[in-house]
C-alpha cells in the first residue's frame, strides 16, 4: 500500500491543488482508508476462483499505477 500512498502524494495532491486552487498541501483532503469489496461467495466451493480474483486485483493495481 505504500506504493498507492506515494502515487497519491506525487500525482493526486498536486493535481487537486491546481484544480481547486489550494495554496497549501495541508488543505488537500487525506485518504484514511481504502476498501475494496469483491463478491467471492463461490470461492467457498472452488478455491481457484479466489486465486483468480487475487491475480486480477494485483494486475489491475499494477496497470493503474
């Protein structure tokens, strides 16, 4: 998760400051908690579904950074 925090500090904070005219980085809203919810009820019966979901989540995170 440290990678997400770095991206937030390096890319998002400056963009928010420019867009909303913040003069100080302390004015920019902070992220306290990020929750990702995936419905995996079928994973109880088939563990491969859970493995696939984890791989998809990791891939989508790598693409977004």
